[in-house]
C-alpha cells in the first residue's frame, strides 16, 4: 500500500484550473505585448548560428542545399512550435515545458523536464557567452590593440589562459538586466533584436548584388541525404521559442499573444535563415566557404572585407539576445 501511495504521489497531475488560478501574491506582472514576446523569440532563435552554422553545413554536409536543410529543420521545428503554441495558450503560466509536463504527464515527469530545462538553458548561456568573447577579441585586435592572454579563455583552452573574462562579465550583465524587471529588460531585448535583424538584412542585401548563380551548381553535391544530415545539424538553430514560452505569465494576453508570438518568431527567423544561406552559397562556391566564418570569407572573396567588422558586431548582438532569452528561461522555470 505504501508503494502504491508513493506511486500515486509522483505520478499525480495538477489540474490546469489550479495552475491558472495560483496564488495572486505570487503571480508575475503581465507587461509584455505581442511584439515584445516575438522579439524575445527571435532573440532566442537567431544567434551566431546564422553567421557560422550555415557555413559549416554548406562546406562539409549539404553544399548549396543547406537552404533545403534549413527548410527541413524549419518544418520539423514548426511541428513543435504548434504544440508549444497550443500549450502556451491553454496554460499561460511561467515554466514552459516544465509546467506543461506537470499538468499532462504528472509530477515525476515534470520534475525531470524542469531539471533538464535548467541544465539546458544554463549550458546554452555559458556556451554562447564563450563564443561572443572570440568576436570581442577579433574587434579589439582589428582596432590595433592586444589583450592579455590570461583573460581570453578558461584554463586548459589555451596556453596562459586563466579565465574567459568577457564571457563572465556578459553573463553578469544579462543577469543584472533581468533584475531590473521584465518591462525594462524586454525593452532592451526588443531594441537589440531590431539591431540584429537590421545587420542580417544589410548582409543579405549587400551580398545579393555579388551572387554568382553558377555557384549553385551542383545544388546537391552530397546528395539528398546530405541535406537531411544538415537539417539535423541546424535544427537547434531554429529552436528557441521554448525559452520564450517561459514568459507566458508576463504576457498581457497570453492566450492570444503567446501562440502568435511563437509562430511569428519562427517565421521571421526562417525567412532570414533562408535568405542568408542563398546569399552565402551564391557568393562563394561551397568548397571555398570557411566552416567557421563563412560570411566573412565570402565577403572578402568579392572585395568587401570591410564588412567583416559588421558581421562580427552582428554576431555579438545576436549572441547577446540568445543569452537574454535563455537566461530569462532559467529564472522563470
């Protein structure tokens, strides 16, 4: 009997009505509108991947068919997006998949999902913060300065490295923004996301005038299978709205706005990803695309090396918004 009672305890589910009601004194303030939520979603989906991952897949996995890879990943991600949109409208509370799992699958499943989200979001913030420090170093060196080796990486990542100072400071900065309250933090995120999208559009528009359609042939150099393999690689580049859904409890009209924001953010991101990959593989033959800095080398190949700094700034801004979205998710779970 004891085992039966324990089983019922860990498998019990919390009715949606109780989740929605909650304790009024513990509820978060609803201040986020549709476009602020969409900006948070776009911030989580579009990061440095648009400048790096596209080149990696184009060079070694899919060739010009990297466009197809992103489309396949987008369709698969949309299936999850529709599920998140339905849950977010049905259960407009903080917690994202943790709350949904608790309500549908039970307490034990919710516990595992909650810890998985915390570990996932924390790891993402740490990894992208490390990535941004490399771009900072690139810009500083481009201005003729040289940074001390000890502050450029964690111990074991390079000779003389002691701490990745840029990464640590950035994490503290994003944490500070979140302590100011969601209204001020979301305003900052919206402005930065707009800047990021403008940089991406600038790269796409300028690059469009240097596209050589001959670079698109052969379109499937690694076969159709290469495009599907590439889709598996880029899938996580089009999946970030789950962290945005943790802000459901702070939406002014979550049942209407959250589903729209999830779908809008995915649609906007997919359009930018597709256009960017078209420009990248059109400017330079896929065999010559640099897996680590695809757009930088592509623009250098057509005599526009000065845009490398713009791309670096765009990557930095993109990473900042990713950090914001996922650190927001950590605090809300």
